[in-house]
């Protein structure tokens, strides 16, 4: 899951350990300035961000996150300054450290580009604090203003940590390249979430592929008009329940990469990271608009299902 708040973006070295190892100071902004920004715009930013997937522009600009409350009580992990934790969350932070390099490498490989600047992960130990800072307190992880927040519930579900971490880093990677203002006009939510699930293997586990196939055959499908002027801003706007939205989005992204090939899929990513509008980049990469590709996907699902008569409906 992802939600981005108002901010700007600045490129960095791409070396994910080059970050101050004390406090929560940003590599490019002073702590007093961050406090003033957070104090001045949290309510405005939260309202503006509600329902957004991404917001930003394609050109790199300086970056600052807007949290809903003070975040200066987080402690930088001594052995890895990319990881910040609340008191009581050091054990979970240490688990994150064990997984972080592999997660970063996975995202960079699948996105075909390195991170522009060091990643940063906030590990929460207090459920109340996480609920205050996260627009979606019931999630295990969320990206806010380009910052990754991990819920304390992951301490009780360590088997999910790697997938959630990688999923949110996939969102953070797009944020670094696209910025955090207006980028939701570049990336439709079905693509951003579907691709993050493909990259991480996490985020669509509550609906199986077979359940999604049955739903598609019965007409319970994503609504993909291809019109950027009517771009849905949340999963329900696509005409299906949230968990079904995640699974069908994932299946469609997998279809695009499988059906058209890695070269064309990579072309789409290059165009998106270059700041092109999604609808135009999609046609340039695949030779057809989103609704036509979606129809091809639906036809392939129905054809495959009908070709397997022993499969239970």
C-alpha cells in the first residue's frame, strides 16, 4: 500500500548507506526546517494526499516528507543509518537490516534503475504512533512522502517482513524518480500496486488467482477506461473490492510482461521514469491503449479457463 504527501525531490548518489547515522536528519534538509515544515502543513498535506497513489513531476527536485506529527524521536540504527526505529523497535529494525540490501537489489533489478538516493525506513514499535502517522493504520507497511513506515505488527509476523519491505521500496523507488507532486497523473494505481506486487511477491495474498479468474469470468473486473482525465484515485474506484483490485492488477501486469516481452515492458518503464504520461508511454511500448490490452488479458483468462474443463468453477 502507498500514499504520498506533498513534497519535492532531489537526486542522490544511489549508494544506500550514505546517510547520516544519528537522529532523523534528512541528507538534504536540516532537522529544524523539517520540524517547521511538518508543523505547518500536516493537515493540508494529509487532506490533499487522501486517495492519491503518487503525486509529483518527472524532473528531479529537492525532497521533503510531511508527517502528521513529530518524528524526531526515531533513533538511527548504529550499524545502518538507513533504518530509523522507535524505542522498543530495535529488534525489528535489526531484522530489517538483514533483509534491506536484498530488497534494494530486487527493486533495482526489476525497475532496471538504481535508487537515486539512500532509502530510508522507519520502524514503528508503538501501534498508536503508527496509527497517528499512517493514513492506513491497519496496513503492515505504507509509503508516505517517499518515506517507508513499517507497522509494529510485523514483529509478530516476521515471515511477511521481506515482502512488505520490498513492496514499499518499489513505491519509494518510483517516488525518487517521479517526485511526490502530481505523479499520480503519471502512474495509475493499478499499475503501481500491481507492479509492486510482481516485484515483491507481497500485497495480493488475500485473493487467490483462481478467485480472481472466477470473478473476471463473471464480469467482476477492473474498470480501465484508459482516459487519464477520469483516472481512479482508489481501489474501489476501479469497480472491485480492494483485495480483488490488488490481485487483478497483479495478474494484468504479469500478462503485459509475459505477453509483450521484457524488452517492451522495459521500454514502458524507461518512458515512465523519463516522465512521460502513462497512456502515451503505454501505447508507445505496446502498440495499443490500456483498454485494448485489458480486453486481450480478459480473453486470455477466459480462453485458458475454458481450455481446462476439470478446473472447478
